[in-house]
């Protein structure tokens, strides 16, 4: 449930930022809404997948293949 709430919160924030940036670049509200609504939809899906991958990594107590711990690099 926490991941769903976090994803929704991120989605709303991203939607607002995407529309604002698109408007700043185009100065056209219609274009800004079109651009700003499409990109966050895909970004939100990517975020949800990203969170699940990291949750699975944390649950397994492992890191990504080839990753080095901070203590090894120090």
C-alpha cells in the first residue's frame, strides 16, 4: 500500500513539473498539457517497476550483479 501511495504522490508531482516545463518551452497550454500528460504516465510506470526491483533486491539481501559495496570502494 505504501508503494501505491508513493507512486501516486510521485505521479502528481511529476505531472505538475512536466506540464510546467512544457509550458515554459512552448508557451502553449494545449501543447503543454499534451506533452505534460503523456510523459509522466510512462515515467510513473517505470517508477513502479523500479520500486519493485529495489524491494526485491532488499528482500533478498543482495545487490545488483557486479555492484560493489561502499566499504569495498573506500
